[in-house]
C-alpha cells in the first residue's frame, strides 16, 4: 500500500492506494467524525462492494442510500434523496458520509456533505479508475445543470481517500479507457517522463496489470495532490488540471449526460486542445501526433459527436467555470508536459480549430 498526503494544513488528508483496502477497518474508522455514518452508493457498485464497507464499519451505526447509476442522475433532485434519508434517520453534525462508487457518486456525496447542516465529514472510496486518479482527490464536489456540467457545487475536502485497486477488476473496458484519459492528462500538463512511461506501458494498463495500474494511480494522485496543495480553489495553476475539459464538457452536455463518458469527452477535448495549440504556433505537429496516437491506443474517441455544430460548441463552451469577465479561457499546450491557461486568442482562430476537428468526421 502507498500513502500520499494532500497537504492543506489542518485539513490535510491521506490517499491510500493498494489492493484489498476496501474491507480494512483501520483505513476507514480513524477518519470518521463521530460514531455514525451513511454510505452512499449506486445500483451497480452496491451489489459488488457495499457489504465489505459495512463489515469494515463494524458496530458503527450506519444507514445506506443507493442511487441510480449514471451521469444523467447527477442532479439536485437525486441528491435530495440523500438529504431525505439523513433527515428521516436524524443524522446530526457528527455523522460521516461515505461515497462508494465512481465520480458521480463521489461528487454528489461530497456536495451533500458540504450542504447538510452546513457541513459534515465525508470519505471517498472510489471504485473506478477515473475517480481514483482524479475526481476523488482535491475536494471538487457538485452536480450538473441542463445548461452546464458541474456548474453547481462547492470545494469541500474529504477526510481521506481509499483507492482499492482490486475494484478495477470489475470495471468494464470502456470505463477503464475513460479513466486512462485522465491519467494521460497528467503527463501532458506536467510530466513528459510520465507520458513516456504511458507510451511504453499502455498495453499493460489496458490488460489491467496490477503493478502498472498501481504506478499510474500513484503518479497521477501525486501530481494532483501537489497542484491542489498549491492552489486549492483554482485561483491559478489548478486550472491546468482542466486540459481538454472545456471542449469535453461541451461534448457531454451537448450529447446528453451519460451518452459520452467523462473521460471519453476529455480525451476528444485534449485532441481538440492540441489542434488549437498547433494553430496558435505553440505546439508542433509531431507533438500533436504523439497526443493523438496515445489517445487512440487508449481506445478513446478523437472525433466529436455528429450532433454538435461549431455554433453549438461555442455556445456550450461559453458556460464554463474558467470564463472570466465574459472572456473564455482555455487550457492549452506549449509542449508535452507544458500547459497554460489563456484567453489570449482570436475567437476566429478558435472557430477554425473546432471546424477542423469536426471535419475529421
């Protein structure tokens, strides 16, 4: 087992990464705020792993909420089911919410924890690769709105993250590739050597080699923990973690939540960001080819969905959390392992880049 720390002073917390951690009471119990808990999971994950978490809680009184599975259920209406159960069962400020599932469960549970009685403790137990390397770490919580993804939420840190890599054995291939998209992102924005490792070991990741997955998760979490510790609320460098996300969120919203997985949309979004970076003269053609080849090897799509026009893309991208004073800002690439957040570009050049990506159809 590896233990990393997200260094946020008094609110610092550990990330445990390893095999067989799910049922270990010593990982879970020390991080409970009081002597009561509520587990939030979904209809897919609960039958697989809920009982192991309940066993780890031992004699701690706890309740369970099982939500429907899927991005389209990441809404305020569905989150209200958590509040209903918390109130009906009379949970107080000493309770701890435990998120058992992928990114949707982690985000919605964390946001519920931030809101209930103005804040109760929560723990992340991510069961997908994407959640283990990205969404469970850093305290971004929230739900979607029909007009924009993750536009309603809060920065709210967990007490700990327990990433049991054995849970990836029940992950389907499409979800695995979606998680690899976020792993690739870390190499592109910050660590060219890690990207080189991914190029050498992509097949091992797709074959679920435990050693390769463990290293990829640890390296990704280490990079994210460093960025979050330096910029918890995304006032500066943390925005670099959104490479491909402005394009990707537009794809998810435009195609209908759940039709494209988040990692699939981000993969296409990173390809689009590379295209725009080339057009701005910041990235060379060889590097752009390197990006696209790795995404293709990870079995990720490079072409946006047919229903999105240039105008629809631009409309959806205008509803983005990086928009500042009415100006769209994007995360773009200066090279492999180098990225920047900028609004310094001609809107016509952005339109041309989107048109070029759509023409790949």
